[in-house]
């Protein structure tokens, strides 16, 4: 790369937080939509001002930023939409990631470096004084919760059908879901006709929500609700009768490697020779698309500044090594589970 090109790339990064806010503003003010609706001929700035009732200052400033950032094109005085603009308008993944970064991560990211230095999510203080985001999840402002849950659900929900097929192939009667969140996996599992029992395990505040959701859907009688902080030394998983399957879906990335080893050991302690631990994760080094790898490595920064200051999205080798250290063996690796390149590690004693 020539130095001039390197400088150009470096300026894009230097101004990236401002570009991000400019795109959101243009989107929310309706500028991207009127331009896209105008098609290949585009619109002049004054037509946009009139049709949206916006000030000349607002429209000209945003159009200049978006054109220089390659998000719009300018042809003979008219601004024209691009495929990038269309992603912000219509692509669900782009929308969910943008809302997550803005609502959940943006203000706290200011404290990223301090979070690394102190091993604590220093950015979480913009929302409240909890040790990790999980204790505060149910008390976050409604818009922040909405974006958090949309981000969480968008990726793993999509993998659930594939996971259920794999888990049910072993005909389990007793399933644990550790880090069950709002109970979406159980809704999917029971709606596939599962007749066994599920024990949902999560922090008490979170488990309440899952319990409400499952009872409302009429599946309450097949569920046990086990409030627990898996990080507490004294926490044990229920063991009588032993689980046939334990699911940890998009869960272990919420912890440091030492914590992962201890959690997997807790699972191991209640497993029989027949039990299986299923670990579902999107490993950053196992992605077909560059954008997926970038999204996952950047999600690690959310864990640093907002979630807990100590966890990250892991590579497959890192997770396998934790599983091994905890005394389990990866018996089978299921690749490409769902649409987002998730991997399901099937582990045995
Ligand atoms: C990223 S969500 C995963 C949700 C769900 N399993 C999925 O696949 O979408 C992580 C879950 O772990 C729970 N969690 C985080 N820390 C925990 C802890 N120390 N003990 C128990 N659960 C915890 C959170 O409350 C949250 O529901």
C-alpha cells in the first residue's frame, strides 16, 4: 500500500465515530430514504430540504459527509443512493448492529482503555453501578434493553433449529440451558414437540423473565427454574437426576478463560458418561465472511467496556483448550449451524 493510501485509510478510522453518527442522523431524518426512493437520478440538496422540511445547513452538512465517506454518490449536482446506504435502510443485520453500537456501546466505549487497564467494564457506569452488565440488564433504559436483546437474539435464534435437531438426535429426557436469557431456546424446543424436562439456569433477575415467557406460552410445567450465579464458587448445577444434555448457547463468551474452565468443570461434575455438553459459539476465526470476523472481534470490545471487562469472542482453539483443561473431550464439532456460521461443540466426559 502506498503511504498516501495508508493515510487515507487512517483518516477514515480517525473520523469513524463521526461518520457513524452522521449515517444514523441521515437515516433517522429520512435523508437516506428519500434518496433511495428517488432511484438512479437522485435528488439535489434543495429538493431534499423541501421534501423533509429540513434546514439547508443540516442537509448540506450530512450530504457532504456521506458523499466523501462513499455512502452516497454525487452526479451532476444530484445525490444518489448506494448499496451501502441501502444496507442501513433495509438490511436487518446492519440495523441491529448499528442500534447495538449506538445504544449499548457508544458512550461506554469512551472508557475502553481504562477498562483494559482495570480489568473492569468502566463504560458500564454510563448506565449504572453494577459489577457486570448482566446484573443490570433488566434495569437498563428501555431503548438500550431493546437493542441489547435484538442483538443477542438475532444471531443465536437463527441457530436454534439446527441445535435442536442435533440435541434431539440423542433422545434426551433432561436438558439444562445455562444462561437461558429470555427462554427463547425453550420456546423453540417445545414447539418442536420435545416432551422432556428443561432446567433453565441464569441469574435471578434474568430467570424471572424466562419464567414469565414460558408460563405465558403454556410450557411452565415442563420447566424447572434454577437461579444461580455460575461464577460463585459454591454454585453447583442440579445433579439428581443427571442431565442428558447441557446447552451453553452464546454463553461462555461472557466469561474469561479461567471462568470458562470453572463453569465447564461445574457442568462436568453433574455429567454422566452418557451426558453431553453442547457449546454454541460463533468463533471469529471460523467465519466465511470478512465482515463477520470484524463484527465478532469488535463485539469483544463491548465485553471489555460494557459487559464485564474480562471476556471476549473466542477462537475455536481457545474454546477447545478450555474444554480440555476442564476435563471434557470435544467428541464432535458441528459447523455452519444456522445462518451465521455458528459452531456447536459436542463434549463428553
Ligand atoms: C449472551 S446471553 C445468551 C443468551 C442465550 N443463551 C442465547 O443463546 O441467546 C448470556 C446469558 O448469560 C447470563 N449470565 C451472565 N452471567 C451469568 C452468571 N454469572 N451466572 C448465570 N448466568 C449468567 C445472562 O443473564 C444472559 O442471559
